[in-house]
């Protein structure tokens, strides 16, 4: 208060007498370090902008997790030299005789080493009994989590090859990441601005110089925005190696466009990222004004535009007279090798 009383005139009229603040080295280093991390604030502001321009959010109602029917693994599937002691029948017999007398144990052990095939073995000390091809070595069950169905639907274009467990990367196009991801410390340097001079050094973060232009290009390109953010952009919003959490709400300006057929939110985000504070008119992507029309008309004309660009799809028809259904082939199937 005493300092403010002495400098009241300077504070109220800074254009007459500029204020000179004296910083200690510790305080100066603190603000320099804080300035280097301002990319966190820039990324957070852009993410909040996308949240503010998202009107529709969805929550995933997961299915109940369950285990599949046990699948038997036979010795013939593992090779020719599978030890007999690894088979399921042998392990069961050994468990049943645990704690029994020596005579019964010898009887079970003898029945365990009998081969079910016509092949005979000499039970010497140096030889080990091998499984017959039809012996069951083990059983395998697969645990399906609640988000398994949605995960498979979102990875349909893989054709069943290289399917990953859990939700795939859908950040940006389907789901917006949590704001906490913007505050992960990463390697982000500074670059010189075009107006940078020796007397007037002006710098900007790599996020503002490189990542934000890529984000603007992603928003403006109707093909790119149907896919997740590239790695250069997502690293500022999502921790490295993170996967979408199915318990969080799903929604984004791009998903709004696909659901409602209106692209105003996308255009507002694009204008704000470019630094324009203007009201976005209702226009199509060719720049012509358009009428809102009915919801069904908007969806019919815009859903296909919002879809990601995929490879050319090939279709085949079933030759059975009672079927004759058309089915889409996976991308890895060579149509030239199929019969006419």
C-alpha cells in the first residue's frame, strides 16, 4: 500500500511516466521458466475452444464383460515333440492322486503315460513320452471387455488384421481429450517470429508456429478431420501412449457436424484458431450460402463429406441362388484372384 501511495500518479497515468519494476534474479528466472511453458496455456485455450463449440455429447453404455467358450489346443498344433507330461489328461491325473497311497499313484501314473495312438515308446531314463496328435495340451479362453463391440466397429477397415484391444485413437474426430493432458510437460522449444529483430526479439512457441497451423489445416480439410490428430498435434493434448477412456463422454465439433448436418461449429473453431473474431455465416464449403432445410436433408448431404477418406471399396456377390447378397471385401483381398 505504501508503494502504491507513492506511485499512484504513475499507476493511474502509465503513458506519462512508465513503471520500472526491479526484479531479483530468482524472480526473473521464475518468469523465464514460466514463459517457456506457455505452450500449455495455448494448447488448453484451443482445446477449451473446441469444447465450447461442441453441443452434443454421448456416453458409452458398455456391455457386460464375459469369457469366451474354452478353446482346446491340440498337440498337433504345437509340433511333433510335445512332452506327454504337458497334456491336460496327465495333469488331471497327477492332481487326483495327490495325497493318495503309492499303489494308486503308480496305477494313475501308468495310465497317464499310455499313448492313445498305435505308436509305442520305450520308457527309458533318457527318453520322454510324447503326446499323440489328438492329445489336448491346454485350453484357452478370451476375456471380452465392455467396449469390445465398439472397438471392433471402429476398426472395421483393418479387415480383422492387427486389431488392438480397447478403443483406437479417436481423439479430435470423435472424442476430445481431458484438459489435464495439456499440462503434461513435453519438449517444446521457441522459434523466432517473422518480425524478430535484434533490437526487438520476438519469439513464439513451437506449438503456435507448427502445431496450431496443422490443427487449422486439419479442421478445414474435410478428409483429414475424419481421422484422429496427427502425432505432432496430439502430443500437446494427450499424454504419450494414452488411449481413450470409454467412461468419458464422446463428442467434438466434427461429430456435431456428422450428427446434425450443420458445420457452424467447425467454421467457428477454424475462424477462432486463425484469430478472426467474426460471426460465421451459414455457408457450405464451396462458399455459397445455403438454407438450413430439414434435418434429414442436411444429414443426407453432409454425412458422406464428413467421413474419412478410405481406399476404393470392392464388392462381391454370393453365387448361391438363394443368397445373392453383396458383401464388401476387406482392403487386403485381391479381387483378381477371385473366381468369376
